[in-house]
C-alpha cells in the first residue's frame, strides 16, 4: 500500500481541541470547559510552534514514523516514512504541496488546498476560531466508549469548502473523545472518524497520546511519542520547493 493511501486519514490526526466559535451563552460555557480541560494554564496564546512525533500502525501491522510540525499562523508540515518510502505534505499559509519518493512533487490546489489550510489553522493548540467557524450547534447526548458525551457540530467558514466537523465531548472531563470529519483529497471526499485515548499532560497541555482513525474499511492507530512546544522551526520547511529528488 502506498504511503499516501495509508496517511489519507492521518494528516490532521494530532488534534488538540480547545474550542469553536459560538453565538450562545450555553455553547460558550461548554467551550470554556473544553479549553480548561485541554489547556488548564491558558498557555495556548504563547505557543508559536508545535512539533509532534510518533508512529502510525496500519491494519497489516506495518508501522510508519510520523512527524507533524505546526507554526503559527497557518503553517503545517507532515513527514512520514514507511517501507523505505518518504512522504511530505505541507502548507506555508498560501500554497500547499506534497512529495513522495515514488510520485515526486505535486502542488495542492482547489478544494484540497482549502481543506489543507483549514487543517493548518484548526489542529494546533493556538487557533483563531473566529476565522474558522461560522456556527456551532449542540446536538442530542451521545455515548462514546460507554461515556455520555455532548455532541457539537462546528461548521467551517464557506471559504474552506468543508463539511461540518462533529465533536463528541466527555460530559465529565470535557475532553474530546471522538470526531467525525469529511476531507477533500486528491481523489475526492474521505470520511474519517477519530477516537482519542490516553490523555497525558505534555508541557502544560492535556494531549491524546493514542488516536484511532477509521476510514472506509481502514483502521489506523497513531501513538504519540513526544510533543514539543515552541521548538525552533524554520519557515523554509513549509515552503514549496522548486523540485525534490525522487
């Protein structure tokens, strides 16, 4: 299986959910509790870079090494290696691109680029939700992993060309236990469900160290090994190169 296929549902899996834009007092109260559960010291505004390393295990038992880098605002780079094949996907805030040792360099455009820009803004600990979501709605109570959850449906701004992101929040801990997402890819839409486990404190943030992603018939397990905050990351790492050797 090519690494692009393996990572189709993984690119934005290192989620730190700290809230969504809201318009009602009830929703604002829920979002405030989510922020506190994730960022108890309210440090998100001081975070300029976020570097996460870990492994990705797919159904056949193969394991890829994974590194995800964010730089505020709007920059993201994903690197993975599997069976001797390397893969990079990045956004510099304006352009998006990907590279693999098998397929070479490709610029990302259209709805796929809009989706990538959304990921680069949404998944880091530091966010600007007023620029991301047009609305949020509270749904009926749901059960995830035998725990009662609040269901939140967050609708991205039209510019991102995204379907709503559905978030399930533990009613007791206010930690995110599951998300339902639909993303634009090179080959069309892909639906991804993610389950978040094993929250640990990493530099002041409560972070899910195990993430299970399901998409179609594929199950992918991500195990986070380390999260570093404000580590030096150069802008050049996100810029689209003129060419890369295969």
